[in-house]
C-alpha cells in the first residue's frame, strides 16, 4: 500500500473519529445543559424556603389540621358536664345581674310599678332552681346535628378568615413558582417532581453515554499512536487530527458542569395535633457550575478581586491550553523559519508550566472531597428518629461529566506534548526543547 493511500485512509478514519467526537461533545453540552436547568428549577421549587420554612405551607397545614379536628369533634361525657356547668354559671350570673338591677331605688312611678310587678310575678328562687334544667336543655340543643353543623360552619368561617390574613409578603416568589409550573405545564409541585424525575434520569444517561464515547475516541487515538509509532509519514496528519480532538474535549470539559453540590433533607416526618406532616426532598443548598459559568459569575460579581480571579482562570486554564495545542500543531506542520519563532516555541514547549488546567482538576477534586466531608459531617447532626419525629438528611454532592472529560483533555494534551517531542526529534534528527 502506497504512503499516499495510507495517509488518505488515516485521514478518513481519524476524520470520522473527529466528527464522532464533535457530535458527542455537542450532545454532552446539550443534555447536560438541559439537566442542569431542570435541576436548578427543581432545587428552587423544592427549596426549604418554599417548604419547611414557608409561612404559607405551615398556614395551610395548620388550617387543615384544625378544620379536621372541628369535623371530628364530639363531646365526651366529661366535656358535656363541664359545658353544662359553664352554662349554669352564665345563667346564674344573668339572674344575679337582673336581681341587682331590680334592687336599685326607683325614683319614677313607672319604675316603681315595674319593680313591684317583677317581684310579684317572677319568683326568683324558682327560677334559680330551674337553672340546671335550662343549662342541660341548651347543651342538648347545641348537640343536635343541625345546630352542631351550624356552629362548626361559624368556627370554620372565622378560622378561614384568620388563615387568609396569614401569609408571607413575597408576591414575587409566588409568581415565580407559578411561572415555573407553567413552564413545565404542571399544576403543582407533586406534578412537577413526577414529570421531571424521569426526564432527569434519561438526560443523565444520555450525557454519560456521550461522555464515554468522547473518552473512547481519545483512547482510540492513543491506540493509533502506539500502532503507528514507527510510521513517520503518518505522524503529521495524525497529530493534527489529535490536536483537533483535544480541542473538542476541552470545549466539552469547560462547558459541561464539573461538580454538583447538593445538600437536602430527604424526609422530615413528625406528628402535630394528631396529624402526620411530611416534607420530602427539601433542598438546603444546590450549585452545579461549569468552568465557563464560574468565570462568568466572577466577572459579574462587580469586584476587582473576583474579576482578577476570573481573568486568571480564563487565561491559565483555557487560553494557555488552547494556545499550546494550536502552537504545537503549527510547529509540527510549519517550516524551519516558522519553528524558530520565539512566541510559537514558547507556547509549544514552555507554556505548560504556566497552564493551570491540571491544577484546576486537582482543585476541583479536592473541593469535592472537602464538600463531601463537611456536608456529611454537618448533615449527620440533623438526623433524628424518635416516636414523633423522623429527620433524614442526604448529601448528593457528586463529580459531573465535565470533570471526567476535562481530566481526559489534560491527560491527552500531556501525551500529545510528549509525542510532539519524539516525532519532531525523529523528523529532524536533533534535540528539541523539552515540552512540559
């Protein structure tokens, strides 16, 4: 097989792998972005501020509990006796009040005649003796079904009136929740959770599937380099396509989320006034960011120190790696004069020590370990399980596909630097600067 045909076949094969890598990278970006948006909305709707710390939620719970207690209310014999006694006291107090008014000295003839008529026609002692019977009759009337329902209606109406007066003043927050429900075409939180749970599983499966495809393409190129290590005519086109694949991996790594911090109450279940109150998946804190999103947040903070940190991350974790990859490609394909360019040689062989891509990977991993340990320790302190209270917290902090792909990019770019050193030495038969 001629060298020209070998190069054509290699370019066709590696080009198809490049297209596959580019397609997978776009799919990772698409699916991870959709999943991140749903998770963000999920964390907002299920936040403790709209759940266990919400005035409106507690108002509804307490109102329903009291209304249920009113519907179920029945007098016990002891309560009936107590109520009869209270009615007797009220009737006796009324008689005493009337008697005291009658004992007042009357100055007019009309007043004197009325006092005489009451004293003559209304026997006070007999009335006092009938007070227990009157009290029992009143209580019996109250306990008749129609009167009891009317009384319950009055109490419920007043309770509902007080309930309507109890609310938080976050009208904007309520409108935001309604907007999210409309966005997902659901009526309430339960419908939202049921609809998005399945979607999230599918999106995460697709994201990891295409992540593994991208990593598989990188592994395929490493295998090709091993198989073709002695085929000098094929090194240049293979290296050029390898650099393009590395750039694709970099794009995917910096746009997909790298770490997800998620702390929540999995379940809070307790009894209040004989009723079970349950809160599920109450999100305490949630963040999921890619490298580009972190840089954007730092730029938008409006502070000088944040802006400088954003510049450092942008330059040393993105600009330098990209410049290094492009420079190595130009260096390999360029002529002798172009290879002597100091800027080109700097980015191709010496910019590695200025790049923080590998350091950024370690920083993200250490942050993950740190958050994992801190959240596990802190959340374990709120776990409770008693007869009246069950509190189960959970830490769902995890590394995301962006982190895995970024690791693949860093390792692949380091391998390409070593390969560049060896193949240029083979082609030029002289010692080249040591790539870092």
